[in-house]
């Protein structure tokens, strides 16, 4: 099942570009035997970045005790991140890119297949929809809302 959560651009600003795309991928009921195998998880996330056509910059992975893994593959275009609960047969994955040529859907399909998820749930977001080039002029026009002011 795919659920889209992207914000639409206002009609008078249809040409505005977004800065990035993000997919939050929940892999439930994973049948792989490797959910707590850090070497396999790292290799699989790196391969997902390659399948997507991303440029790999670095990787950081950590294994928790008694089980669980978190990791990130930093790509020139942003990142792929994962956190796994092996005891729940669940992997939470975030694929974010600001690159126009990175194939997020290919990475997600690859990960779903490799983790052998019987119930994948994917949510897609656009990022940076309201980013502007000049923060000073945006603040004057009232188009930018400060989080600190809103709280």
C-alpha cells in the first residue's frame, strides 16, 4: 500500500520546485533471517543506494544489545537510514534525496524484496516546498513561519 502525503503547490505558484523527495518505508513481517546481522544490513542498504543510482559518501551502522541495528548510508544526494527491531520482524527505513536522478522507487522495491517483507507500507513526501532564496524578504512578506514563534 502506498500513501502519498505530499503537499500541493498553490495554483499561482505551480512552477515552484521542491528541494527533495522522501520515502518512509515500513517493512512489516520481514522473513529474512538477517534482521540482526549488521554486515548483511549494511551491505543491503549500500546495494539499495547503488540500485537507486546514488553516489555513496559514507556509512555508519551500530548494533544494539541484545538486538537491533541502526544505520545510515550518506549519499551525495542525501541519505538512506534504517532502524530494525528484529524481535518484531520490522524495519523502519527512510530514503531521502535532493538529486533528480536518484531512483527512490527502485531502492524501496529492492529493500522490500531483500527484507522479504510480507507487508510493506510506503509514504512519500516532498521536502522544501516552501523554501525561499532570500530569508529576509520571505520574513518581510510573512511567507515564512518560525518554529520558535509558532510554539
